[in-house]
C-alpha cells in the first residue's frame, strides 16, 4: 500500500499552503487572494497570479447575488459541472446553461448564430444577473452587445473564455463595460477556472 | 454589432493553425500532435507541448477500445461533461463516473477512503478498461494498487490529475506501470484536459 494523503480537505489545505509559499509577492486583499489561490489550485499554474483581474466591488456584487439566491448562467455544461452543488443548494442558488437545449439549437440555426450566443440571449430574456463564461468568446461578445443595446443588465460577470481566436479580445471588450466582473486576461482561461471562481465566491459565505 | 468569427468550426480551425505556428519545433507523430494541439487549444497554454506524455502504442490501444465501443470511467463529473456526447454515442461508447452515487459515498465513509478511490474500485469491479483521471491523485494511486494486486487490468489510462499535493507523484507512479497511457507531467492537468485528450482520440476515428 502506497503512502499518500487521502483526505480531500487535507489535500486542499496543504495545496493552498504551498501556493501561498510559492506565490511570492502579491497585492491582493484577503478575499481576492482566495479567488486567485483557488484558480491556481485548479490549474497547477502559478501564472494565474498575474492574469486574474478582479474589478473593485466585484466580489461584493457577486456575494450579494449569491446571498439572496440567484440563477447562475454558465456557457458550458463543464463549467456547470464544476460548480459545487452542495454549496449551491445551501445558498438556494441554481445553474442554467441552456446551450444544449433543443430550442436553443433551433434558434441558433434559424438566426445563423452560435448556440452559445443564442443561450446568452435566452439567459438575458429570463432576467439572469450572474453570468459565467469559461469557453465561448462569442457568448461574451453577445452579452456586451445586449448590454450596449440596453437589453441586458448583468450584476456580475465571470469572463474566462480560453483560446487563440477571440478569447482575449472578448475579455478586453467586456472589460470596457463599467460592470462588476472577474476576468482572466490573455489567452488562458477555461470552464474549470470559471467554476473555480464561482466556488471561491460561494465558499466566502459558507465556510 | 461587433465583428468577430461566429462559427465554432472556423474558430477551432483557425485556433489550430495559430497553435501550429507558435509551437515551433516538435517531435510528434501526426496523431500525437492532434492530442497535444487539442490540449493547448483547451488551455491556451503552449507549455503543454512539453508536458504531454504519450506512451508508444497508447493511441492504438485507446482507438481499439473506442472502436469496439467501450465504457469510459472518469474521476469527475466535469471531465464527463467535457467529453463530446454526440461523438461518444456515434461510437457506441458510454461514460461512467460513479463518484456522486450514494453507494460510493457510503463505501468511502465505511472504509475511510476518498469517494474517488471508492469509485475506482467500483469501476474495476465493473470491468472498465478505459480510465480517465483529471482531478484525483488518490484515484490514480488506487488504480496502481489494484493493478499491482492483479485486480485491475486497464487497457488505456489518461493520467491528468492537477495540483500541488500528490498530483505529480501520482502520475510518476502510474508511469512506472507498463501500460498504454497518456499523462500530463508535473503539476498541471485538470478535468478539462482529460476530456480534451479523450475528444482528440475520438475525433481521430470520426472526423
């Protein structure tokens, strides 16, 4: 029998200690730090220390929504899967993804847009205030359009699309809006990171 | 209206071209390269070029299982969520995760082990041959134990646990076994990467 730490909570605690040791200097508040550390924990990648952008007031806005019980829109099933369901239900929050619904596929086809874009339109129609993007730049561009048209009024955005085409640009565009948000700058990001950010916020009020 | 590429297939194609341009020199076969590129595409992180390890014959073993229709065990719901379901069903393959089943929680509690470990035991009992780990080092250690005890006979393993405690060690340990595998060396990895590796393999026989 090999010897290894078997308690998930012990693993997480030790992991956060190592991250703290290796991060070196930083300029985060305690709450910001818990977001950044969880992203590093999720990726094994210390570079996130430099590319997580947390707008002033964003954590307060997110926590206000989570405390009142909000619907969290995610652009992928993978981001939805990564969000801690026990904690989510403790907070009386729920997740909507929309992207794999048949009606969304039909709307996307009819309009000649991506399913991700159609899903954002649907979320806006349903009055969602908490938006999480871990994959689709097109969805983030679409949200910005809907904000500029006065149709969408997001109260908190996680902008973490990943990749080489449009991802970085989509995050730069959303940052131009004067809204509470946490983004990952540059090409990096992903559904796992988007979920980690949401979890770190939920844990601030439940742990 | 902002101008941006809206077709997911065009985004993917252009993304792979950029990755190819930026990767510089490499020593991968065409099939290996399609695994590595998809991992980079999923993370926005070119460093994966250096840390994806593909054992000789591993791709053949994986494709053989996928072609006959196999059960893919994943250690997280997030990895399961990231695997392309349309392609999966086209191949008559299915996914089992086990980790959130009540019986697994009970076994884990009774035995004082992680749910991830109990889930691997269950998968081995059920005769799973295709194992995918994107998160839990304990699950990968457990699989190695079961192989050494002659209980488990995996025919293909994706070893991509992520993090600062046990992840790197778990991958080193599994690499000591003479089995077909793809691993991510070092601390990096994750459920998104595990799913991307599986998708890249499925696409080799369906696209």
